[in-house]
């Protein structure tokens, strides 16, 4: 509470975006297993369905991370898409979307503002220094913009929907 001058978990900053999760399932998950993968809360439902033997509906976004938990899967996504669009509202968190990788995060605040933020989480784990206008990060910025647009298309998001 209070990081970045905010009070809410609706923001794409690290303190809001990342959260620990503990899972116990002795028949399949080795005790002490630690996974540092880009898993989203939207992966929970497909994972729960997978463990119960229920087919995941095709229109459900994201996917089961059961294979990560039991060690059968080594390949996994290298980026996640985030969006928050409930503004204006009681929470007053600005609309924003972005892409996060294990090292970088690109965020765009929009609607009644137009602000971009870029963070190098290896150099700045708490995302306190916005590098969007830093020429040293231009190549990273271009790659993240491309990745962001591809993910927006994949998940059916668009500038038109932003409004």
C-alpha cells in the first residue's frame, strides 16, 4: 500500500503486478518447487480446470500452468499483456495497458492522458525511473512496442476499444 504514491492493486507496477502463489499437490508437485515464470491470474481457471479433468473452453484466454508445476513443461510465455480500463470510477486509477517481460515493462496510460513508461527491472526492480525517453533503450523500446501491439491484436484489444 502506498508504493508509487498510490493505494491500489489495479496498477501495472511491480508491487501490484507480481504476487506470490503457493500450491500443494503431492501426487504431482515436488515439495520446494520454485517457479519464476510469467503466470497471470487469468491462468488460474485453466489450471484448475486442467487439474479437475475438465476441458478448457476454447474462448478462455491464457492457459494452464500445470506443466510448469509438475516439471513437464520448460517452454512458457516470455511476455504478458496487462490492461486496466475502469476510469473514471471510484478508484480513479488511470486507464492503462502494457507488456511485461522478465526484464522490461512498457506501459501506456491513455484516455484523458497520453503517457508512456518504460522500466528496466534488472537495473530498477521497483520501477522508479522511467526510461521511455532514454536513447540508450531505443532498441528495447521498439521491440516492446512491437510485442505490445502483437499481444493487443492477439487478445482483441485496440485503440478503438480504448475510447
